[in-house]
């Protein structure tokens, strides 16, 4: 029997699903559409796959860097650049924030919502 004191999560499936969704979109419209359109599709179709449940999980800084790398690699592909720094700046200009900021904001919202009486009442009703 194996036990540990800390919960750890494996995000490989999330990254794989995100890449699959992005590559499907980029394969269809990537070369034909403007960067605005591709970024909007990334934000509306791919990011929800990526962010689902992250606000309730403990994500280490190392895992955040790994997850952020996925977004930066898509940015490098969209803007046809080799530098992650340039891709990050371009993505920021198009309204795609750094993943650490997005996760922190979502966690704060999740915690404030879970402390509200509405969520507590729902929990009482459902149990």
C-alpha cells in the first residue's frame, strides 16, 4: 500500500485535449483566418477545456509553468514566432492573460462563492 501526505494531479489529459481542440481549429482556419479570429476561437473553444476544474485544484508553480507552456506554444504557432516571450506579449495584446493570473482569479472567485450562503444552502438541499 502506498500513501502520501499531499494530493497531486496529473494534467497530461487536459493538455492533450487542449492540443487536440486547438489543432482541429487551427487546421481548419489557421492559415485562412486572421489572428483575431483564431485567438477568439482559442479563448472560446479551447480555454474552457483547459481551465475546467483548475479553480478547485491545487496547482503547483511547476504545473502552472507546464500548462502555460501549452498556451505559449499555440501562440508561437498562431503568430509564427520562435520566442515564447514574443508569443506571450502578442497573446496579452489580444486579451489572453498569463495562466497563473487566470487561475488565481478563478480560485478567488471559487473560494468567495463557496463561502457564500447560497452555495451552502445548495449543499444542504442536495445532501
